C-alpha cells in the first residue's frame, strides 16, 4: 500500500520548503487540516439536523390534526367498554366529552372575556387540543415502529439479491478484503462483512443497521477500473461514513417515513385487504425475536410495505371501488363502502399529500443539504484514514468518466460513494429529495485544500462545463428575440410558476385538512351518540323496565 503522508501546515499559510535548494511544493494557501475540516462539517451537519427535525414537526401537523379526532373517538370507545365492565366516575366521562367538544375551540370561543391575553390563551388551548393528542399517538407509533424494525438493515434487499461473497481465488478480491479490514481497524471499527456486486459499473457503498452490523458492497467494475490506492481511498470514504453514524441517520429518516406509511395503511385497513395484510403481518412480527431468517424476511416485507404506504399516493383498492360500474345490490354495496371509507381515505390522502409536498419543498432540500455535507465529512475521514488525499482525488476523476449507476440500488442510492444526479427511484423515500451527493468537481476542490496534488490536469465537468458550453454556444449564435424569450422563461417565468405551484399545493393541503377534520368531527359526534345509546340510555331503559 502506497502511503503518502498528508502535510499539516497551518491554515492560511503556504507550505514551506525543506531547505535552501529545495523546490516549494505547489498547493493552495488556504490549506486546512482534515480534523479541522471534519469539525466544520460536523457542526454544519448538526445545524441541518436541527432544521430537519423542525421540518418533520411541521410536516406532521396536518396528520396530527386529522388523527386527533380518531384518538378521542378511540378513547371514548375504550372508556365506555371499561365502564360497562367496571363502572367508574361519571365526572371523568364528562371531562373526556368536554375535551372532544373543545377540539375546534368551540367551548373556549363562548367565553365573554375578549382581552388580547384571553384570546391568545384560547388560541393556544385550541391548537394544543387539536394537535397534541394526534402528535402523541404518532410519536408512539414511531417508537413502536423503531422497535419492530430495529433488526431490518437498510439496503437489505440489495445485500441479499444482488451481491455475493468475495472469491478467495481472485487476487484483487482477496486484496480488497485486506483493504476493508485495514480501513476498519484504522477507524476503530470491527471489520465489516464484504460482498461483491457483479456489475461493470464503478461504485461502492455500505448497508446495514449500524457500526456493529454493516456490509460493505463493492462492484466488480471498481476493482477493474481503480488501482489499489484509489480503491483504498473509496473504501476509506465508505468506512468513514459508517463510523460517522450515517447508517443510523438513514435508518431514522426511513423510520419516519415508515411511520407515516403505517399510519396511512392503518386508517385504510378496515376497507382495504392489502392494508390489513400489511398491518397484520407487522403486528405478528412484533411478537417474534427475528432471530430466524424467516422472521427477518417477514420484518423486511413489513418495512417495504410501510415505505410503500406513504410513497404510493394512489390506493389501488380505493381506485378500483371508485371505478366500479356494478349495478343492482352490488352497486349499492360499493356505494355504501365508498361512503363509509371516506373518512379513512381522506386521512390517508392528507398524510400522503403533506409528505409529498414536504419531500419536495421542506424535508427533501434540508436532508439533501445535510447529506451532501456528510459526504464531504466522509471524504475528510478517508484522508485521515489513508493519509493520501491525491488517491481519493484520482478516484473522483475516474467516477466522472465511468458509469456508476448500480442496478437495483436506486432506492438506497444515498448509501453509495457517488450517484448520478436525479437518477434515484421516484417511488423511493429519497426519490423526491433532489441531489444527495455533491458534484465531483466540488469534492475535488475540497481535497485540494486537504493536500491533493493541484498540478494534475482535471477535466472540466459539472456546472462549470455546462456554463462553458452555454457561453460557447451563446457566442456562436446571434442574440435573437427567441433566445431572449427562452432565457426570460427559464430564469423568471419558471421560478414564478414553481412558487405559484407550491402556494397552490399548500392551499389544497389546508383545504383537505380542514375538510377531513370536519368529516372526522361528524364521525366522532355520531360515534359518541351511538356509544351513549348503547352503554348509557339503553341499559338505563332496561333497568327501569
């Protein structure tokens, strides 16, 4: 293994020559140490993490609003059943009913106190009653989902279906195992599992639960295209990413979307067989230790089903019922089922629509910025582990000239060393997040500050190449009204249209949330009347007979 010791000159100072007759080593004057670079990116990642948490809370507000009536309805039903078995306090039932009536702020709005402080207090109380019960229920679902799928590895399907064990008779694959173990030991981790993807594309990544359960995936094309130092640098990036806790971050992102998907499936379960199967299998999996392979397969199915529950906006069974043209008694039955399933369908649509908007305009951009920051952090970790920034820079130049789209890996593209922009699966969690990896020239520029050789010729790619091509074409053609119209459309009209589309989507979301809330309040009132009839009025009437 070729070891090139990284220089550790103070930032802001040019490298000094070793003696009077030596030639100064070329390099940028803004030279930084890899530890300083890591600290800077960790701070930036923490800031983006806080913003991501805020974005998740904002995204969950519509779901909390429409789930709160469901929570009160369930509590009221349970209370009547328990009270029928063991009679309790009538005052507690009265308080529960008062809380239900206060959801939209009806009770507090009748107060005669109209001072600003009182109005603010009424608004805060109404919002709390409207949001907090649903928030507590969804948070409990998230905790249960984390426990249920704690053994399911991120990218499990790619590890099991599209990869194999290294061939010990192959010199390069045996050498790759040694490189992976070297990088893991240097990072203070236990050596991970290694699997080879038989593909001509050039890429590498890591899948798994965390630092103690991880598998490094390397394509055969990477071994054929890169030399040992370059391969070591790429593996150092992957191992450094695992050591930084990136798998746990991805697992948390997936668990949030799985919780929203499970919520959409749960409310649809009474009227959709596929949703009932997914919820039932999830309930059954929760009682298994997942030590057996078949139990892990069951948990993996549940994980995928929950993710599809939020990614698939259209419910196939709801669409089938709406498109049904049966007549007679069957047609009346379809109409009745559609009417009864309207509240649950509206709740599922509110959840999915809010998640879709946020993935495009709120959570998605924040997570994408955070993940690109963590790619730079992993590059700095690779420099620390290998002490060879030039090898990583050479590897990045190779990635700019080869195919790196791994088959069947679009859903977990963020786990790989790099990925073509806008090539992720549209039905995956990260499919709407935007560009998750920094551009290769940008990563090369950061490696220059970490000590990569600045004298090597670099192909002009990415944004600089696109701008250069545009300028060259612009100079070669005459400035015509059509060119001005095209530029005006791209730089002025398109941003305005995007802003208008976002505003319209938010208005539609607010309307859907409000309409669903009204429907659920009606359902809650009907259920309260029915429960009162069954558990209070009817027993009292029977007792007086």
